[in-house]
């Protein structure tokens, strides 16, 4: 059967990002290694630099002005058009937002870290893009922050590399890339000055493996600006030991040291589940086939402690659960709680605090599976809950949590 022409897919936007200082050669060296050699060539659509005010002028004059070395490389190797202009050079700002000449103070170091982190985050926001990061240029701290930023925000398709150049070309300011023709340049060999041919230089890329922490970041940090230290702290939440702290009196919850912004419903649901887990109650059943009055009673008891029996929150819950609790109420409430956890902690960071389904399909129940010793909550604040049955108890016995 004729199905018509196949839909054409747009190739991903390839972006080369590098940090540079007073040696803009790293840009052409990296571009040559990616686009001009080997069987698998990676030609970027865009080139971006992060540098200081002095480095930006140095890059503009040497790479872009007139017959700059970037334009020469594109012409020498017949590369397709690549977007790289002065607007693609991103200058580190100082505390007043003015171009920064150099990184010399702790404050300037922090500003550089934040700027680099924000730049990488923005370049990894578009799903159909590939980012190749070169950390060969600039000050060592700039390369470190660039690599760390990619570890925080990098996706499966993104790469990190360092360019390797053979002697005596590596530190030669006259060398920009191996030309496809003879190109003599002067170099130092010991105490002597010699002439070498740029054509004979060897330039290679060393791929640098990195740990991708993106899935552990809260959605808020993936979508908006955040400082380097704030992003690192959030990433640590995803790997540190889970801990849930509930304060019913203040109506606050913290997970892994991170405050949670929860609606009244989400807070009450999390607090109720935390109390059940802490007290050792059996998992709760919420079915589409009937109401669970006992579950509603327990939930409302937690709400009374948190919001008071005459509050609008409690009265709203009491009205919604007048007949009892069923999956039509419980499932959307659980989803909203999980969404709030992911926004605050990221996918992997939220995992320990999710409400999980346990048991067989026809007898599925729900509970917080976080170990009780990792939950901190005032014991007297928890409503009285039915205990988890002992393993020897027969399944045929009635339980307080069963549907009425």
C-alpha cells in the first residue's frame, strides 16, 4: 500500500562552545579537529565563545576581522557556512554588568561560574540540538566551570573535549590549524628560532567522559536562571541520603534538605503518608469501585492537626471526602504531589519521596516507601493509625483499611 513520501526530519542544531583567554587558536584548532579530519566529521552550525573583555577583542581581531583565521579555515577546507560573528562572543560581566577584563577576585570567580552555568543551561534547553564543549582555552577555573556546567546540564548527545596539538605548534601564537598547503611559521626549539610548516602539525581531540546530572535537577533550575552554587546544591540533593522532615504546626516539608513548595492538598497528603510510614501502618487501598471511609478519616485527622477543624482547607477536604476516599480523588492528588516533588528535586531526587503502589494488581495499595528512620515528624502530631499486620496474619481477616 502506498503511504506517500516519508516526512523529512530536520537535523539537530550543532553548537560548538569554547572558553578562550589570550589564545583564540583553540577555536580553530578544535573546529579543525571536528570538521576537517577523520571519517566522522562534526561540522557545527554555530560557534560560541565565553571569554573576558580582553579575550573577546583578541578573538575578534585574530579570528573574524577581514581574512581572520576562522574565515581562512572555512575557505581552506570548503566548509559550509558557520554562524560565528562578534555577537557569538559572550563576555563575562562584572558585578555591575560591565565587561570583565580578568578573573582575579573571589567575587569575580563566582560571577564567572554563574555566567558560564547560565550559558550552558540555555544552550541545552532546546531538545533538537547537540552541544560540543571545548575546555582547552581560558583560565583553568573557566575550563573547570565549563566542564562542571556541562555535567549539570548535559544531555546524552552532548560532548566534552580537550584539543591536543603536537610540538612545537602547541604554544605557538602564529599557529591556528594545519593548513592544506605549505605555510611556514617561526617557532622556538631550545635557544634557537626555527621555521616549521603548519601543514605538518597534528591536532586531535581527546573526548572527556563526564557524569550527567541533569535528571537529578529540579525543573525550575532547568527552565530558569540559577547560580552555580544553587545548581550544585540541587544536584547534591539527588545523590545524598533521602530525608523527609515534616512540621505539621508550621505546615512545612523538606526533602533532602530542600524546602518543598506544596499546596494544602499536597502537603496534607505527604504528611499523612509520612505519618502512616512512621507509625508502621499497612498500605492504604483506594479503589475505583468504592469508597474507603477509614482512609478519609485518617487523612482528615492529619488535616485537622495541620490546618485546624474550622479552616477553609479542612472544610474543603471534608466536603470532598464526605463518602470516603476513592481513586478518583486519590490518584489526581498523588499526581499533583509527584509533580511538585519533581519541580523541587528533579526526577531522580524526587524518586525516594513518591507514593508507590504495592501488592498485586487486584489488591493494589499505596504507601510511602521511604524507610521510617529517614522520616522526621513529631510523633504526637500523627493521628492514631492501624498497625501494619504481622507476617503470620492471614489475608482473610478484616482490616481497618479495607473498603467498607
